[in-house]
């Protein structure tokens, strides 16, 4: 594996299970047992109703593009070799929206549309961190 030159997420106690699942190429979300809402990013308190009565659910990994941008000027030197690339918010079929990258498609506006179906894929960047990204379904 080549050295990863981009910023690397730092797992926190509330998100360790999320990162462990990502290493297994599984996407897990937190879900509130009181208001029945799944949410992202992983945290112990529900952002919808502020309940601590939460649990983990396995996501299908399917969703649609909610919004996207094609980045031509990298905000960090580590992203420079990837430009242009696609950043996006994906609305998961399970409910929440997740910030991500769309991969496996030429980053041109004519190749993408809001509402296009996507499926999660995973990129191992270190032994500890595997990132969920999305490809067109």
C-alpha cells in the first residue's frame, strides 16, 4: 500500500464500531429506538429527538445522489493528484444523508444527475481506516 497523503479520519469512542465495520466493508449507522430515525455521523445522542436510546443498524449501502460537486482545485495537497474528482451527499435508502465521494465515473457534469442510484464501495487507506465511497448503481 502506498503512503496515504490525505487527511485521515480519527476514530472516536462513539464511532469505533463504525470504523470496525468499514474495515469489514460493511456500512453501519446509528438509529434511535425512540423516534425510529437512522442518522449519520455516528454518535450516542440522537440528533432528531436527543434521546440516548440508540442502537446500530446495518445499512443496505444503497441510496441516491442528493447533491454533488466536481472539485477541480484540491483543498489539500494530498487531493491534488485526484482532481478533478466528485464530492457528494448521498441520501441512503435507510434514511440519513452521508458526505462521500462518487468513484468509478468520469467527473463530468453530463455523467451525473441528482437522484441517480448509487451503491457503497470501500477504499482501504490504512490498516485501521477504510473509507466508504459510492459508485453508480
